[in-house]
C-alpha cells in the first residue's frame, strides 16, 4: 500500500492517506475490529474512533487513518498499513 501523510493538530497527530481509492464499510470494519479485541469509542457511517497501540486512532471510510499522538511519518505509514491489511 502507498500513502501520503498529513500533519494535524499542531503537529501532534498524523494522518495516513491511502493512494488507492477505498470505500470502507464502517459496519464491517467495526465488526472486524471487535473480533480483534479493539473496543470502539465512537462510530458513525463516516468514521470509527478507537484506542490502538496507546493512541487515539480514527479510521475514515475513504481509508484515511489518523493517529494521535504520533509524530513519526514512517510509523504512521507502517501502522496504517497494518490496520488496513487486516480490514480489507
């Protein structure tokens, strides 16, 4: 998978943006996350918020993933790849 990254929240958060066009079904994604043991903090048809590796992680239906707090771009891409490989 290929990503670009964007720094958010004054540099305290990073978002991985997939180069591929993805349209994640949030109901299916939440079910998969639940079976993996990740409790969902918030969810709607556009995003899911959960704690992942000690970070607040938001997964958006187009395949964007935001990690807070995180400043390392290479870790952002690695984490996003790990998550999306399990979800798609």
